[in-house]
C-alpha cells in the first residue's frame, strides 16, 4: 500500500509590510528602485509654495499662517509602524485618525478632503517626517486613508484645512 501525503501551506502577506516610512534623515530612493506607491505616480512639477508664507509676528500670526487651504498629495503609512512611538511620543495606532506633517504643531486638527470622491476626514497631527516626494503635503494613518478611499492607490490629491493649531513644543 502506498500513501500519498500532500501538504498545502499559505502565506499571509500584508499589503503595506514592505513599504518604508518616510525617513527624516534618509535621502529619497530613485523612482526606478523604490517600492513605495508614491514612486508609481506620474512625475509632476513641484507644488509651488506648499508652506504658506509667514505673516507679520503677533498673537494670531501662527493661526493666520494656516488660514488658507493647502492643496497637494497625501500618502499613508500603516502596519509596519503600528505600536511604535511617534515623534510626539504617542504610540502609533494605524486605525486612529492621525497624520504626519513636517511643520504643523503636534495636536493640530486638520480636515483632509479627497476632491475626487468628496470624502473627508479630520485628523490630529502626531508625527513628523520629511515628505520628500514632489507635492506631498501630509502622510495619513491607514485608518484615515481608508476613509478617504485612497489605500489601494497609495496616494491621492487632497485639500487640507487647518481647523485648530496644537501647542508648539
């Protein structure tokens, strides 16, 4: 009698497991070798004046600086960083409505709108990072990106509106 035993194994692959987080000190990788969804986007000229100009000093100068809407590209980060500390010292929760921004104070509240599908989400700034790709203005948590309907593409054109500024640290 001959017995044949066949074993089938399955591997679970997380979609964002190999995506590197935007690094503060690392230089951007060439588009030909990068595995990030951002590198798959067509090349566009840089967005002029992503950061609003600084107005005259005064108690409302900082708030005045962010009164206009900011247009640009959003990306997202998730599972690889879930549970790690953010730049603000909080533990990152990929399902929370949080985001990474290079200069807004921690705790700032921002409305992010995806003009393609008119979905919006309100996020709190908890992390830092250089948004090195052309035109990127914010890096959203997976949960926020999912609500905006942009997780499959990895990036989306967005409109930011600062609702409240956090405290400077």
